[in-house]
C-alpha cells in the first residue's frame, strides 16, 4: 500500500514539474513578442522557445 502511495505521489510531482516548465515557456513566449506590432524577429524568438518544448 505504501509503495502505491509513493508511486502515485511521484507521478503527481513529475506531472507538476512538467506543467510548471510548460507554463514558464509559455510566459517566456508571451514576453518575447511585442503585442501591438509583432515583428519577424519576435516570431523567430517564439519559434526558438517552441523548439525546446
């Protein structure tokens, strides 16, 4: 029973870590773009971040 609980907790923490990493990259993408007038350089920054996902 204890092994099952540890396994479930481990998977939950792993999922949370992956989710937080994806959220961090999404925030970085949002900061890389000038929202009023995105340029080609902005899109290249977003593509570079997206390739790391």
